[in-house]
């Protein structure tokens, strides 16, 4: 497995999350490692443009209405670079137009990193425009002054973002991944707060990192219909609802990420070693368990749901981690259809999936962006692959020589966007 992905998370995930040694993620941790460079590749993709934001490690990328929103990661120095916004009107020359949720513009955000941002149009009694929800995590588990939770920003004019509110999650590391949804005059942030059910327990012992009763759930639903006043609405945790402890049988059962359907009726929780948990959230105050996948790989990282809610793509961030396709037309009994691999997968891990029509796009760290034909989900096949070719060595990242580490992939019209942890934003198009 890619040494960067495997080792960067071991220290933080072992200490902060009490994971078994060897379970890792590039989302946490600050151990200095030196990955081998990847081999550049450009098969089936056309590279249109790039944008390097400079010193500071890059997180995920989100695309909305002609703009790219580029997150930032903890890196070596916890530089708290926030979200960088790029105008894609000329995709060959993406232009940075603003930065927000960063320590330079708001010193109260020092000591945080902002890897995830979701942007949606919202129409409610209290707000009409475009909102961005941004995850905040504390770079240090011992720094109790650093903010942890999420922020809500008005990005109706992406060139002039405005903070509207922040939601705090004390007793945790903060919001790891999030989703923002709006429907029927209401809006909600859905957040995954890793190990909240354990660390917020009134009986939590920081020495043994164990507890006897559950605290606040890892998955929370926060009403942002009035985005200036976030309000807790509902939550769900496997310990309280199913009796499955976060560390049951030596496994790591925590919510890593979440997606929600457009009608705000289904939530899909990537519950690490527990698989993907499917919830009915039509009543956001009372999420209801429907079923879950039971993957053999563990480390269920993220998902994408398509075909009217009947097809699930699930990724696994673990040694030689692969994506899995499921038929979820019967939520109580998800049925595995296939897995998908690409040459070199045994030396790295898949990360995030996105689907457009009959094509699935994956971010795959040193293997870059991988596109798969998935019209027949029982037999996905390779369509295209792009691995960045760069001579850049980011002082905040972990490469001693130029390297590629593609974290995120996003779709905007006919464009495919990739975020590389070392070198920033790439704008692609399928040939």
C-alpha cells in the first residue's frame, strides 16, 4: 500500500480514535513520511488547466455553478488555509477569486483544518441564495481552544463569502465530513463526527478510551433553515440504536462520512468497519434504521447513490482498498454486485466516488483519477485514468520529490475536477 496513505494516519487514528494499529487514513495524522513518486499518466482524459494554491496541503474539491471550492488539509504545519474558490469560466485558466474559513481572515479558526465543503442553493423563509457548509477539525486532540464543528457561509457571491454561523461540537475532534441539503423550504447540515458517541459519553475514560454508556451520536442532523442559527434536530448512533459499541470485537465502528438524497428522505452513513448504514430521515428528528452493507474489506470511507436510490457505490480506504457496487433496491438487504480494480491497486487505496450517467469517477491517491464504465454495474470496466505530472514539492506536504496524491474528484458540467494534496487543482475532460 502507498506509504503516505497508510502511515500518515496511524499516529492520530491510533491515539485519537483508538483504532487498531495498521488501520489508517490520510484524513488524520501528522507523521512525516516520504512517499515514492507516482508515474504520470493521461489515458482517456484531456488536461485543460491547473491551479496551484501554493504552500499548504489540499483536501477535497467541490464544484458548483461554475466555481471550484478547494478544501485544505492539516499537512505538516496546520496552516489553516480554509477554502479557496476558483472561477472555472475559462477552464484552461482557473482563477482564484476568494478564500474563506481560514485563519488569516479569522484568527479564531487557527489550529483547524477544513478538508470538506458542500455548496447548495437554499430557499427558505430566512435565506435565499447559495450556502456552503465547511467542516472544521482541530489539528491537535489536546488543544481545547481550537474550534471544532462546522461553519455555514453565504457564497451567493463566491467572490465575497460571508460567515453566517458556526456549530460547535465540544468533546470531539470536530466535523469530519458533512452534507448540506435543502428541500421544501427547509435546509439541514448532516455531519459525521468521528467517535462522538464514545468521547462525549459521561463515562468516557480518556486513559482507556472506553465508556459504558453512549454519548451524543456520530451522525447529527442540524437545521440551518435559518443559517444564522443552527439548531440540533436529530441524531443516530449504532451504539445507542443497535447496541454495537464503537470498539466492539476490536473493530472501529464510527461514522466517517454521509450523503443524503435530494429529497432529504435517505441518509447513507459510511460507518467504517460496520459498512454503509442506510437510514430513513424523512422525519429528521427521528432517523430510522433500514439496513446496512456487510463488506469484507472494512474501512468504509464514502459512497455515492444513483439510479433513483437503487445503486450504491461504496469505497474502502484500507490496504489495497477497492470500490464495491451494491443493489440497494431493498434497503434491508443490500446485495453486492461487483468490485472494481485498476492496475497497481495493491499498492494504494481508492478514496472517493462520483457518478455521472454510466460513468463512475474515483479519486485514487497515487493512481490519480480513475473513470470506470458502469452502465452494467455487475461488470465495471476501465475507461480513463489521469495521474498528475508535476515538478512541484509542497513544503507543507510529505514528499521529498514531486509526487501525486489525488484526494478528491468533482463533476461540473462536462468538466472533471481533481484535488491533489501536493499540487492543488486539476481541470480535466473525458476525451
